[in-house]
C-alpha cells in the first residue's frame, strides 16, 4: 500500500509541472480568410532528444480531450480544420496558420506537442481565443499637431503642421490590406503607408496624412478605409475625423441694397459679411474722406438716406475676430438728375454759345434753334468738352443771319430727368452775354 501511495504521489508531481508556452490571448480572423496563431513552447531539457523533425503539433478547440477536441494534427491530413504549422517544431516554434476560416473556428485553442518516446504533452494552462468576424474592425484615427498627439474634438489654429494617422492591426489574408484616405471635399491628399510591429508583436499597418491646416479644411471630414481582398471580393471598414480650424476673417465682402448706384434722395443699405472661426464679433464701417478713413459706426449693416451727392465715395468694412481682421471696400455712386450750371452767348460776326451741365450719369446736351433741333452743318458747328465724370461743356457756333424772334435752347438729359434753358439771340449790344473760353 505504501508503494502505491508513493507511485501516485510521484505521478501527480509529474503532471503538476506545467511547461511554459507563449500564445496570444485573442486573435481576430476574417471569415473566409486565414488566421495565424503565433506560438512558441518549451520542454524539459531531458526531452530535447525526443523533439525531432518528425514531431507533430496538435491543436484542441474548447477543451483538451484527445477523443473529441482535436481539430488539427500536423501529421494527419483528414482532420476538421485545414492548415499547417509554419514554425519549426524542432526549434520550439509552433506558429500555425488555418485557412478558409468560418464562424466554427471561433473558440479557445490549446496546443499539444507529440515527439518520440515520452514526449507527449498538452499545454492546458494557456490558450488562444480566436474570434471570427464578418468584416474588419474599424481602423484607429489619431490627430497630431506639431508632432504632439491632439484630441480629435479639439480645434487647431490655421497654419499648424498637421498629421492624421490611421492604423489597424493586420489580419491574415491572401494579400496585405491597404489603407486609403479620402475627404468630403476635393483636396489633394499626400499619404504615406508603413508596416510595423506593435507592443504585442502584431503587425500593424499605418498611414500618415501630412498637411498644413488652413481654413479650407475647416469642417472637412477625413475618412480612412481599410480594405481586405477575401476570395475575390473586397471587405472594408472605415473611421473618420472632422477637422476644426480656427482662423482670422476670410472672404469679407460688402453687398449694397438696392445697388451701388443710388438715386439722390433715396436710402441705401450696406451689408458686410465674412467667414471666420470663431465667428466675426465686430464689424466697423469707415468712409474715405480726403485721403483719411473716417469711422462711421459698428455693426454688420450700414443704412443712411442719400441727401447729398457728396455721399459718393468709397466705404470700408473691417471684420474682426480674436485671430485677426480683414478689410474690404465698396464704391458708392450717388446719381442725380442733370442741371444746367452755365448758359451764355457771345455775339460778333459769329454767334458762339456755351452750355455747361452736370449730372450722374453724365448728361448729354442737345441744341434747339427756335424749337428746331440743331446739328453740325455748313452754318453750324457743335463741339463738346467732358470736364469730368459728371460735368459736360458744349459749344455751338452759328454762322447765319438771325431774326428778332430767334431763340437758342440748351437741353441736358440723363436717365433720371432733364433740364433746359433758353436765350433770345437777337438782342441789343447791352443785353449780349459774354464768356471767355
């Protein structure tokens, strides 16, 4: 009886000695693709002689019962799971790949080594969990500003050096996955992809998108897509980030209602608008006066009654937020009906008359002799001199006999109205008007 107890004790001691094995805790696998289990194991030094090239690797699923849990044996070809051990068992590398995985592959996997002699050992203390998924997990998107990681919801200042990083653990597939960037507007994207090992010694694919932040990227969503080719079809997953850029006012403009050309006596409204982040908090209006800017008021709208044609001129709007300001201007054109400011004649052998008118738009001048329109002829010569954009001077020379009843009329016209004056041509020397040219 004592010998039996001692035998049982020694046997218990052998089975309680666990040999270490290295396995990943969890592995994701795409349905229809492959899955790789990175695996290394150890054995007692006394068993090294039994670990030869003929050794076999065995995988159990959801238990370690040899009669019902074995799904793979490298020495057999007719088992349930198709795969191969791609590591060298003699070097204690049991890395294994399974092909064409389905949802049935999900579960806990245990390893067993079978060598010569007494080297038959199952590693029950550690297993790898395989999780078969229908589509890849979304990639991770990070934001870096000036090489420092930034929270994705934070705002960045315009002209900052930006890097958007997309990363994903690579899953087993017939061809490596790809990462691509796209955006919600048309931007030229300069991306750079690399492969590297993460802290868990798993291969990770990384794509960096580098650019300088401008107002054009504010509110733009950048989308990173990972693509796997599984059995002649593409399987994808996405993640995105929306950039929020702080910038000084841009695209500042002034609208005029009813229009830039306003009839004297009417009211006009100038409206200033601008794009900034944060929004513009102050609009200031100025008017150019003799080369100096005269401040008028604050606010996005400027409304006034045009009571004086001197309101003509350039008006400036300054838009401001905490990141800067921007100016823009508009030319206001006050229009008015024409008016004759000078009408006179000088009679010698030839009667020469002058009519000067001003208006906006610039007026035209017409001549009438005793009610009949006059144009250039052998007896009549008409010339004009434009003094500026609103003033016109017209001359008429009459080489003909005049009677006591002859009158000369100057009529000025623009799009808003007209004005006229008439003069009696046959008058005594004392009544003759004179002018100098």
